[in-house]
C-alpha cells in the first residue's frame, strides 16, 4: 500500500486553481484556450507554447497563476472523474451568445455541479451580429442558474474569445472564485497527482503529462502511475523547456514510464523502485482478474 505523508497545518501553501473549459461544440472552447495560452506566454521566454501537452499554466502580470486543463472537453472530465480523479477546481462553461444553451451545455453544467465544482459562465462571441447575452442569461435563469448581474450567485463574463475581448476580466472572476476556495497544498513532500494524457513516442518512449496536486515532482523521482513505473528521466513544460521540478497545480510532460497510464489514473512518488514495481504488479494482476471475470459473464 502507499503511505501518504500527513500534512501539518503549517505545511500548506496556497496553490493556483486548476480550471477546465466546457461547453457545446463550436461555442468557442478551443478559441478561449488558445487565446489564453498565447496571450500569457511569459515575457522574455523563448518560443511560446510549442506543444500540446494537455495542460498548461499561465501567469498574470501580477504574478498570480492559473492552470488550464486543455483536454477535449467534458469527455476527458468525465473519464477522469470515473477513475475518481478530482482534478478540476473551477469549470468555465462557455456559451455562444448567438446560439442557445444547448444539450451539451446542460450536460457540462450538470457534470460540474455533480462534482461540486464551482462554475463561472463565459458568454462568448459578443462581437457577432445577433449576439444576445441577455437571452443566454435568461435561459440560465430558467434553469435556476442565476448570474450575478441578475441578482444570482454565478459569476458570468461576456467575452469574445476570437478577439481577446474581456479575457482578463474572465480570469479575474476565476481567480476571485479560487480565492473563496482557499486552495492549498503542501509543496514540501513527495509528489502526488493525476495523469492527464500519455502516449508512445517513436523517439522518446512513453511521454506522459502529469498534473501535480501536492508535493514537488523532481527529475530522478521514482514514479508509480496507474500500473506503470519508472524514474522521471526528463521533464518539460508546455513551452518545451527542460525543467527539473514542478510544484502543486503545475503540469509537466515527463519521460521514463514503462507504459502509458490512462487519463485520470493517479500517480505517486515512492521511495524505491522495488516498492513501485510491487504495487504496479499487484494492480496489473487485479486488472487481469477483473478482465477474466467480465469475460466469463
Ligand atoms: P469549440 O468547438 O468549442 O472548441 O469552438 P471553437 O473555438 O473551435 O470555435 C468554433 C468557431 O467559432 C470557430 O470558427 C471560431 O473561430 C469561432 N469563434 C470562437 N469564438 C469566437 C468569438 O468570440 N467571436 C466570433 N465571431 N467567432 C468565434
């Protein structure tokens, strides 16, 4: 079994919120994530975000940070939840102002609510002829989601993701929501967190994006992720820069696992590779047995 290190009150430090953007197809999820990503390339850093690693961390002018999960919408969110991964702190539900609250929007709202994840609404495409944000707000009101300027508790921001209008205001509301959650983690222990995505790369072997939820992950650490193990051979951020450690709420692409765990699997850093292998083998055996049982039925 895995012994978790117990945190004392004084060990906890505030951590950035982890945010997922969800909404109906074509309402502007990708445009919003792309805009945020490109607008927040830290000044002076070479490149820009060069690779898709499924998550990224942005830094505002005042130094505050937000981590975004850049996964294909709420399917990943549900898949991760099904494995018990509680990764998201806040959900941005994006709705196009020239359309309606759609079935997928409602599904996204229900997923976030069921997970107890606070919602911030982003009413998008306000630059478009025919955009009617008030109509969207009234549709939300009819579903008992009353936004702030209608006297309700839900934060809501009108934006144009394509033109980058009011994105800072949206992030401000996300950070306000985060403040109320008082998100904290102990950075000074062995890392634990979740797998965001993993695949086999021809040249580099298994490449895996991990999101650290507590502790600090370092190059050389012994990892157990799902039923796979390995040493962290190298770590990169979303800009493709080599890094040697990542703290709470931060993602990293790592090399060194001996297989591809699934999105939503959790990962742990263990003291010895022998421990990691032992647990991995047990998990594998358990999966095999469950597989046999389902085949028989
Ligand atoms: P997704 O399916 O939710 O990821 O939506 P996309 O980001 O791919 O956007 C769908 C379409 O809407 C694309 O053609 C975008 O260029 C367009 N779009 C997204 N945001 C805006 C916006 O704020 N204004 C306008 N006019 N078009 C937008």
